[in-house]
């Protein structure tokens, strides 16, 4: 094989490798985008509007007494029979109020 053929072969291999690498990167990016979309759908699907006491306690890592303190401080409860639920929007509003009041104290 002469120098021209060797150079042409090397160039062809370089182009092939570059093309293969670009295709793998594009596939990888497409896969990541697809997974991000699926995660967003699952997060919306799994988000509950109403949480039981135990859900709130577990999600925020608090005790029953702390939850009752939050209720005393304004967090609304929804009673259905002997079960109590908390609206996720009410919890978010309460947390925002708490965040605002604490940020003033510094």
C-alpha cells in the first residue's frame, strides 16, 4: 500500500469514526431527553393532591406533634370521617408563609 492509499484509508477511518461517534452522541442525547420527559410525566402522575397525616409526616421528616403545631399555626385539615387529609396546595402555601417569615428573621 502506498502513502496516498494509506492516507486515504486513514482519512476514511477518521470520517467513519467521527460519524459513528456523532451518531452515538445524538442517540445518547435523544435518550436523555426521552427519559426527562418520562420523569416529568411520572412526577405529575404520582403527585397526590391530598395527603394523609402519615404521608405529610414521612415526606417532611417531622413528628406528629410538629404537624399539629403546623395546624395550630394555620395549616388546614380536611376531615373525612375519622381520617384527616391535607391539601398539597395548602401545605405549599403554609411552607411559603413559613419561608417568608423565617427569611425576615435572618
